[in-house]
């Protein structure tokens, strides 16, 4: 069932999502070779709690195993999603996707940004750029009267035309009082197909795009998802609301990119 949100609820969602953006900006400040994803997790958890929210991912149930043990997902290089923070230092040339969720005043925020550690190759930079562009192409398709398939088709066309792979096992989603609500929002699809997009809908759009083949597998920890060919993957995510006949991006990369541009 798709829960449409009121204007007041959308403002609560915006607050939760801006806190996610602020948290990711704190992480942007510390990204460099030698830093561990466990250190990033500690900073994120403390920042979220200091701002009166709960890190939604901590203890998140897993249909395949134990609950998620950390407050952010940190997916390095060939890890596509759901990487568990650990004590391995990041190295020059790595990329790390940091996915963060907050629960604030009863509503959820969810956003992800893929960071470069030091200097990365032009090939990898191009993948990150294309994935972020695809996210905005998807968002631009999220208008009342269109369909969820229009979002997926827009993301898919922008990535496959550059030769990249679309991960199909994981998808975007409705979001509100629950982190994952209906409808599912795949990064592929056909225009004119799927649920109708309506005013009041809040969804997370999150392309997960691979440099090579999009086939993935789960590690024995029952969380970490990697590409089978060992090539890198990128992941960018915004939570948006559709209201007043338009899309409205509730999360923000603005502070993240301000921090990154200082370096
Ligand atoms: Mg997320
Ligand atoms: Mg999400």
C-alpha cells in the first residue's frame, strides 16, 4: 500500500533527510587515505544522536541473517551496497559509497553518496559522474501522472548508453514512517509502466551502477553485496517528495559537495 504524505509530513521528512545530508557532510570532512569506515561510522552515529535522531540502519533486520551492526553502510570499490564498516584503512584511489538513514520525529531520511579517496582514475570518476546524473534523470521523471517505470527507464537509459551495468537485485523504494514502503522503485523499467506517481508520494531513488557486469553476490556476513567480476560500483541516492505537481528533493548533497570542494 502506498501512503501519500500531507504537507506537514513532507516537512518532517525534509528535516530527517537534511540531517542525513549533514551527517554525510561530516563524513566528507574526514575522507582521506588511512581513515577507516569504522571511524566514519562512529562519527555518523554520534552526529545523528546528537541531533535527536536515531540511526535507522543500526539493528536493521535482515531476512538472511543477523541485524545490521552499524549506523551507516560503507561500500568500498567492488562492494555495491550494504558494506559493513570495518577497521581496514581506505587507500588512495578507492571509492566508498556511504548510505545513511535517520529516524527523526517519526519519519525517515535516506540518502547515499559515493566518495573518492584521494585521486581516483578518470575511468572511475566518469562512472561516479554518470551515476549521479542518472539519479537526477530519474528524479526529473518523477512527476504526478507519470509512472514508476518512467523513473527506471530514465536511469537505465543514461547508464546503459555509457556501457555501464544496472544492478537489478536492489531497488529504490517508498519511504515515510517506515524506511522501506511501497512502491518499489527499480533502476530499470519501461515508460508508462508501473504504479502511477501521485502528489504526496515520497520515494528514495537510488541508482546502483557497475563499471562492468551487473551480476552481484552476497558475502558470508549476509550483508555485503559485491560485483562478481570484481569491478567497482557507484551508488547515489536522494529521497524526494512529489507534491504541488512537482518533484522536491528532500535530501541534499549541497553541504557534502561544499566540504569536498574545500580539498
Ligand atoms: Mg539508502
Ligand atoms: Mg534507500
